[in-house]
């Protein structure tokens, strides 16, 4: 996406020696210096992928010793503890000292959000103390704001697509949903009741090529899928109706009831659709 806001006037922010803690967790890591948090705003403005390296450093990750599980635990702990310190300012950013996630969308670097979720499993469903709203609230507000400006309808459409991606792929929530809806996470397997798994079993014919049939069976408390009788692969539940084969890939398989009362299986970057035929 091309930049709409090009002005970049970061205000000088003075951080105390001890950043405000959002939890009582002890991450066994010294408190990052205030300039570290401010530096993230610059990384986002420059769409610099080194933010991953910086997150590891701030979390005291040791790549020579730490296991993948330990790395995730360290970065997630740091994020929960210092979430409120990741604030940014810009002339075109309407949330003074708004969280870095919102700032990334403002700077048209929404891939930052995907990156921190996919690489570290960071929680994006946290209220920003700057305005009491979540990332999803902010994007919806931006959609509404740009829709009011005739010459920015393309921008509004792009933001709507970002909103849909965050909501349906990353399980982002609005502030008023935080206590009422499940907090699913991308790539994190959950346990589903047997009756829920069984309702997805059956044969699904690909709409564009009906001879290609995906078969879903329930066996040994697992949901397994195969294409045209090939080897079965286990579908891991990510939410009540969304599954993955491999956590680190973007491929997702979603089941949804269509207008005819049958289940559709949607998957792939092109949103391929297969309809239940038995």
C-alpha cells in the first residue's frame, strides 16, 4: 500500500528509567531503556524487518542457547509486561502515543502485525491506554473516517481488507468483545468437543473441479482429511470452525454453512471452495 501520510514528526518523549509494568510478571530480563521503545516507531516508519531482532534483544533471547519455546515465552512475557510503553506519535496519527500496532497500520506497514503474531505469537487483543481501544477498533474507526472522504474510497477499501484480515485470520477483537469472546491465536491448536469435530466429516467436491473431492473423517479423536483418496493429514483446530495442517503456514481450512444448509470448505489464498456432497 502506498503511503497516504508522509509527514513524520515524532515528538520527543521522555521515558522514566523504569517503564510502567502492565503485569506482575518477572521475565528475568532487565527493563529495556526508553529509547528502545521509541526506536520501534522508527523501525515501523522505515518498514524495517529488524524489529524482530530488536524484540528478541529486549527479551534477553539467546539464540545460541534458547529453544524455540523459550524464545516465544521470553518475547511474549516482555510484550505483556511493557505493552503500554510501545507508543508512537506522528502528525498523521490520530492517537497520541498510540500503540505500535495501530501505528504500523497508520504507516501502511500492517505486515508488522502479521510478523509479531506469526513469529512470536504476540497478543494483539489488548486495550491501548492511549484511547481505551484495541487494534481492531482503531482499524474500523479508520475505515469509517476515510469513507467520509470521496477521494479516499480506495484507501477505505484497503483498510476494510486489513480489518477483515485481522478479524478473521488473526482473531483480532474489539474492546467490547474481550470478555465475551474466545481469544483464539493464529497457529495455536485448541481442543474441540467430539460433537463439533464430527459435524465437519464428509466429502467435499471442489466447486471449480468437482472431480477433486476432499474427504474428512473422524478417527481416534482426530479430524483427518485427504484429497481423492490420498494419504490423510490431521486437521488441527485453531478455532471452532478453522483448522490448519502446519502452524507456521498461512494455509487455513474453514467450514461454514451455506444458504442451502450444507457445509462449504474454504481454503487457500484464492479462497477455493468445496461444497459438502454427502
